[in-house]
C-alpha cells in the first residue's frame, strides 16, 4: 500500500520536474532573446561572449547571483522579506500546470483551466506587496503600491477579453478552447481583443512601457531595491516566467495553441508542441520589440488607459460578440 502511494508521488514529482525544468531553461533563453532584440534595435550585438552567440550569458548571470551575498536590511521584516521572492517565483511556475502543449501533453487537464490561471496570476500581486512592505523603505513601498494598482486595473480588462474567447469556445478548458479554433483562429474575428490582451499582458507583467513599479528615474528599482543575490534573481526569474505564461496564454486563446495555421501536409507534420513554442517565441519577440521602441508611460496615463479605454471597450466587445453569436445562431452547443 505504502509503495503504491510512493510510486504515485514519485511519478507526479517526475511529471512536475519534466515541466518546471524546461520552463526554467526557456526563461534563461528568452532573457537572451530579449537582450539580443534590444541590441539589434539599438544597432549593437547584445550578449555574444559567453558560449556560442552568447547563449550561456544568462546562466553566467544566474551563477553570479548565486554566489552574491544576501543582505537583509536591519529594519526589514525578515520573514516576509525572505518569503516574498519565493511566493512570486512559486506562483509564476504553478500556473504552467494547466498549459496544454498538445492534445495529450498537459500536466493537469482541469475543466476550469482558464479560471485557475486567472486566480493564480491574481495572487502574484501578493509577492510584490510583501516585498514592498517588508523592505521598510519608501521606494520599495511606492513601487509595490504602483504594481498592485496596475495589475488589478489590467486584470479587469483581461477578464472581459477572456469572456469573449469563452463565448466563442463554450468551455473553460484550455484544450477545448484550442480545439474550437480548428476552423479559424480567434485572433481573426476578435482582433481588437487580441491587441488589447497583448497590451494588458505588458501591463500585467510590469513590462515597458508599463514598468512604472520599477521606474529607475524616480523609484531606484521599485520593490526590488533592497534585494540582492539569489532573492533578487528569484524576482527576475518569476517576472520572465510570468511573461512566458502570458505569451503562452495569448497563443492558446487567440493563435490556435498547438494547431498549425492551415491543416496541410508539410505544416501539420510538425509536432504540436513545436507550433506552440514557435507562437510563444513570436509573441515574446513582440514583447521585446515594444521594450526597445516605446517610451515609458506616465502613471496617470497608465491608469486612464486601463480604466477609461480598455475596460469600456472590452465590455462593449463582450456585448457585441454575444449579440453576434446569438443573432446568427453560432453559440457553441
């Protein structure tokens, strides 16, 4: 009896490792892609010394952080200060459990996958608030407040955008959402929603032009100011894991997930997970390009965009989509 349980636990741990390890390696690779794209836009090379084409630069940086001293400020709340980066990193990785890489390749195929991701990404704010408050310093606290307000603001419009997709797919299961796009990707009929989702994802993950929580000019480096060594690296890893997650979500909800663009021979012969990885990479390159070419928003502009532009527009689009599907009798059965 005990051995049976042990086998089940070990098998589950093996499955989790098979998901987490590639995600962590992918995070290291996309940091490299990010820096190379940034370099290309500025007409320079980017990282190109450590390893072939500078591929191992991120690993070298991570190694450097591991050996750096972890300094905890005297006035900080030590327990919360240490827990905060762990919370951020854990939540960023937990979300990946429901992402389907093909029709069968998914760690947890639950029927409310999209709600699970939405719930976990909402909890991500806590890690940042804890970091800002526990540091007991004005810059991290301001950065954390900004980050919390920003993430909550844009989650509302992301919620309405997801409702549009759910109306078209008729299911909360991510695999069903992908299969509903066999005939046409949702990015085509819901193109304005795809654009708003992309911009909201930038704000949700604190990426430029919405990186106000860590605006170097006024807040030193926001909620990460007092962090050093591996604790800082955990924030950094969590941030990029979240960005990858948003790219994966965008691919699944709008770009047909693991499906090939057209169901013809050379394209449908490519393994499903490769299609999803390619789409994630494509969206991430757009993320990196935005970082390189768009100036930072002012805080009031950021809030106005979220509440006065995206929220009413996505709400209007929900009504429009529902009306269209009902009028033409296209609602999923």
